């Protein structure tokens, strides 16, 4: 990209600059579509320290000393000493702050209570002994402030009645088995793969202002870069990018900005009205986006080769959003039912079928108008059509 050197991680710079406490991530669920997890899975991870902010250098044979010099003037001491006998080495030094682990714990446990999921703490403390303090702090905060609430809500039944620690290796195994969801932990990449792809995961950096009074939230797409698709786009090639995670980030940022403004000016009528508008707009946009997937008009990661291109998918969401907003302005009610433009499959691929007749039949049994049929109506439909399975003699 024409840079003069390989710069450090911008993600790490943001985490440090905004006094990052935690990275919060959640699975995205679309009503009527079964992804990896049936119920929500939450994710929380320490936002600062570690390898994101590491110092390093390539060195040869010699001795490496990591020396701590106390700010209060106390005597310096060696944290680590090792003799390097190989001719070519890379030395990496990083630290992990413990001060804000209590804040992370409060954020995590409150979110688990809000979403009614069971918390698990995941570390590699059997190997990385410094992680023992992380687990100890999380457990202390849990026992002091949250255990009774979790017990009362029945959220510890699956974890033996207490906050449970999992070694990361064991947690990876469990994440593949626990497809019902309903838990919170700290292994986002594994969760993303079970839940189809990182495009179905939200991401939110939570930090604090320098005075500690304002909560800072930075919203992002958890999948990071999509350089390959961008390069294909620049080359004029057809792409099919699922923008769900990115859009969720934009919606989250809009709502949080509106909330900050409204909290700062509680008596300003225009500001309060703007917050209501933003909350409503983001809700309807999310519904338009989710419904586009639900009606079989998603991108190719969801719908296979017949899925929409990036541009066609965005155009379809825009059309549906406009339709919903106009209809609600007129009638002040829920989004309209399916119409001709909602047809799921391009006409050329269903030449021998009458999509309008199929749509009419679907609407007849879609009593809720939400684009899905419950078991009762599904049974009636099969019996009416004469294709319901019969008992064998």
C-alpha cells in the first residue's frame, strides 16, 4: 500500500489509546435461519497488553535480561534472565496489566446476566503461570458480586453450580459440542468457525476516558480485513461479500453515539427525538438486512452459487429498508408482508414454476407474517396439498 515500513497493529494502538478494558463479541442470529449455535454465545477478552503491544528484536548468542525498575524508587530487580546459545533468535517482551481485570469481570458478568447465559473463564494458566492472577480476579469478583444472581437465575446448572474454569485446549473441544449455545467464554475464533463464519460475529472494544468517567465503545467487524475481495473488486471481478458484521458495527456505533448525546443533554427535546429516530432507524435496517437473508436473497456464503453479488445484495437491502420505512410512516405498523419484489430466486432459474402462486400459497399459511411457518400451519399445508407422510401399516 505504499507504506514506508511495516507499522505496528492499528488495532493494538486503538486499544492502548482508548484505555481498552475488553473486546466484547456476540454471535449474530437471524430469526428463521439456523447457523452454528442455536442460542447466543458471548465472548470477552482482555483488550490491552500481551503480544499486541510487544517489544521485540532479532539477536544472536548472548544473555537476555528483563529488568524491572520501580517508579517509587525501590531497588531494581531482574524479572527474567536467560542465556541464548542459538546464533539466530527473536526476543519478545510484553506485559499484561491486572488493574482493569476487575472492570472486565463486571462487564462480562453483567452481559451474561442480561443475555441469560452461563459464564466460563478460559485461560492457559497451566503453561502461562502469569494467567493464574487473571482467573483469581475473575473468580473473586464473581463470588463477591454475582454468584447469588446467577444461582437464582439457574444459569449455573450446566457448570456444576459455580463459575467454571476451562483450559483453552478443553474449551476448544467443548465449543464444538455445545451447539445449543447459551454461554459466554473467551475463544472467539473457534466460536466464529462453529457459527458459520466471522461475518456472523459482532465486535466491540470497550475502553474508558482518561478521567475514568466516560465509557468508550469502538465498533468493528470481527472478521478484520477482506483484502482478497477488495482486490477482486478493483480488478473488476464479481464478489459476494457478507456485510452483516460490518453493518452491525455501524448500527452499534450510531446507537451508542446517540445515547451519549442524549445522556449529556437530557432536557434537549430535539436531541431526545433524534435518539428515538436513530434507535428506530437502526432497528428497521437490521430487520431489512435479516429478512433479506431469510427470504433466500443472501450472499453466497449463505445461499451458495445462486446467492446475490455484493452490489445486488446491498441494493436489495436498500429497497427493502425504503419500503419498510415508507410503509411504517403511512400506517405506523410492522413491516409489510412479502410482495412481488421479495421473490427469493431469480425468474430465469425457475422458468417452469409460478413463483407468484408459490408466494400466495406461502402467505396463506404464514399466519404471523414474519416469513416463517410454525409446525401447526406446516402440517395443515402438507395435508391440504395431499403430500403429508402417512403411517405405514
